[in-house]
C-alpha cells in the first residue's frame, strides 16, 4: 500500500507542471482494495483493470520503472509509451491490461476465466471496476455467463461513491451494488474497502471458491478516492472545484487505509516503528528510482508512429 501511495503522490507535481500530459486517474485512498485482493493471487492468476489502475499494476508486481516510463510516455514504458496512464500491462505478472472504457475489461476477464476453465489449470481471473460500470450492460451479460459455467472469475467493484462527478445516489436506486449479483446466484461480499484485512479475507474466500470450481464471486469494496476524478486537483489542495462536500471528504480522510493498518500493526505489536520507517523509506526509494528512470528514458521516435498499427 505504501508503494502504491508513493507512486501516486509522486505524480502530483509532474502533472501540475505539465511534465506528464497523459490523463492520470490517481488511486490514492483506494490502496487496500488492490493490495487486499491481489495478495491472494499468484503470478499466474489474471488481473484486468480500469482507467484507475496504477494500484492494480503495482500490487500484481509490475515493474515500477516500466509503469512510470509509460505514464511519462517514454519508449521504455510497458506499452512503449503509446498507451499512457490508462493502458498498463504486465503479462509476465498476470496483469493482462487496463483500459479507460467504463466496464470494458470485464468481458475480457470473463474470457480469461473461460480459458482457465477449459484448460482446468486452476487459474483465477479478477475484473476490477468502479461503481459507474454497473450502468453498462456488459457486466450483466458477464455475470450471467460466468454463473452459468461456474467460471473462476472474481468481480471486484471499487465503489468510491462517485461515477466521475455524479454521486451514486443520483444514478442508482440502491447504493448496495453487491445485490446485482444475487439474481445470478453468485456468492457476494459487501465490505469496508479501506480495511485491508477485511478485503484480504473476502478475497481469500473468493479465490478458494473459484479454484474449487464453485465460482464466480462478487466483492463490493466501499472506498473513496482522495484525489480528483482525474489528476491531482481536489478540495484538499484547492486546485479545483471538487463537487464533493468538504465534510464528506474529511470523514473519509480519517479512514485512510494505510493509517488504519499502521495503527493495527502497532497496537498488536506486529511492526515496530523502526521497521515501518524502513518500509516507507524503501517504497519511497523505489518510486524515486522509477521516476528518475522515466525522466531519462527516450521518447518514442515520431517516425515510428505507425510501427505497431495493423494496416
């Protein structure tokens, strides 16, 4: 979680200065979801992300250098600088891709789960998506098909209460998203997405269910983004007119998933302050190295504009 937070916060200044031009949807505040779910996976399991997927990529073990280079649109990036922030991929780690189309990768995760089912190799796929994706028809088709064949697919809804700038209460009759899976006879969880232990326990059960051929599963994680919908602009820094009520934002900042887990570890005497400080230092050093690597990496050659385009 510290590694993800360091990545996201290191991008604030370069974005504000215009050094980074690709739209960046920062994952700050939602770290417990990616960390809690993906900690139950192996490198062979599949993850599909969204427009806000830096956290999924990092949690799956993708190269920090290649991710930062991609965000800075450099040739050394994981998509060779052609995709930017919203197109991260690390197939060697099972991160098969992220895409900005709302709900667009859910059916791709379904296909990966179907392939695993046909091969019988016990791999599990996870589709991460936001609350806004539940307004798309593809998710319901995927829920039905996955349930019909009992596919090893985990639907992970990161409900941060806002679809872009629209509060969930204005676009859904029910704020309980997990209920959409019930008509398809799918096991569901609705949990505190800012409690990494609760996320991990739910994901652990869901993975076991899928590996035993009793999938799919649906996990709704209630969480909150601390930054703006896109970029660092938010009510915290006063850089933009964030529509979210200041009191609401203040309440959620008190539920910071990293601070909460630090307090838990401290209260249980599981992690002494020296070890925590060393962990923070290591994460900061890794991210600083990745940013420096991105900055010194060459930009794509303009003459290669059509190099990876199929004609």
